[in-house]
C-alpha cells in the first residue's frame, strides 16, 4: 500500500501534462505513464489502475492512465568511464569546450574523429560500424567509430561526444554505455543562455527544437539525466552542474531495454 501510494502521487503530478501520453524514465524518476487507450502493450509488467485503488476525486484519472512500475531491462555495471552525450545537440559543442577550458578537466577529453575522403568514407560504411559522421566539405568526412571512443576510455577519461542521441542504440549494441545529459530548455531559462555563443535564428525556434529533441529521448533504450531549469543559474553554473551530474551518473548501474535495440 505504501508503494502504491507513492506511485499514485507521482501519477497525479504528471497527468497535468495533456500531451504526455508516454513518458520515458529519466534517471531520477520511478514510474512511467502510458495511455490506457492502447489495447496491446508489447512488454510484460504493465498493471492497469483499478477505480477502487484511487480516491473518488481521481477516479477519472485512474481510468485514463496505466501504471508501469518497471520494464524488462538488463543491468550493466560499467567500471570504465563512460562517453557523454549532451542533449539538445545544439548545446554540445559549446558545453564541451567550456568543460575542457575549466578547472578539473583531467577526467574529460573530446572524441577526435577520423578524417576521410568520400571514397574512404563509403568504403568504411560497408565494412565497419560508424557511430556518427558529418560532411566537413565537398570531399571530406569526419567519422566517429567505436575505436575512437574506446581510445579515450582507455586513458581513464570520459569521451565528450558531439553526436546526436540517435547514435545511442548503435553504442549499446557494441556494449558502449553512454551517459546522456538532457538540458531542459524553456521560456524560463532561455535568457540564461544568452551569454553562450549559440547560433540560433530565434529563441522561440530554439525552444521548439529543444522540445522536439526531448521527445526523441522517449525512444532511447536506457535512462538519461535531466537538468531542470531551476538547477542552474547561468552558463558557468550550468557547466558545473553538468560535470557533477556526469560523475553521479558514472556511479549508477546502467539499465538497458534489450527489446528496443
């Protein structure tokens, strides 16, 4: 009954967000909310709240959501320092540069890509796994492979990656378990970023893009850390909080949903 009370309390905190039909766990949350309109759920462990389980004022709520206290996951305990992905990706390069330029950066290093010609890039695509790539110019590509990431980990450092979260599944398939730091951007804290050298058309567009990136995290088959707007007061404070959260996430067990790989 005590656990059920905690679950119900957390449900009521989330249902106020009408668009939250499915909420992926971040590393500090305990339950998931999914729409009960879906008649077939792909994994075991889903329990529908019954009307008698909730007080009358919330009976409508209890009928419209399902409580999902767990998913089928595999635990991984990682001893080596894990690579780091920053979400939204548009903040990654600036944050990485600031982390490396601040004191206490000995635990971090950038992921140096291989520079390939177009022909070399196409050949490597056919024979080797590529985690991320981008076209540098008309005939040159920057490519990050698992070996680039492992080279940084072998030195006892966190590999700071500029890649998008879309590469997470490829990393997990190769038993590389990234730390994902999502920085929540909204109207309340967008002004705090004005001192950063961000290339954006408008603040409204930047917020829209950040929200779309947040939705992409719903498909990631592992937990992520979310920095709420009230957790940092300015750019320097943000970098400090990011570094602290990386160290915190490193100590945690990694839970991977194999069904999503």
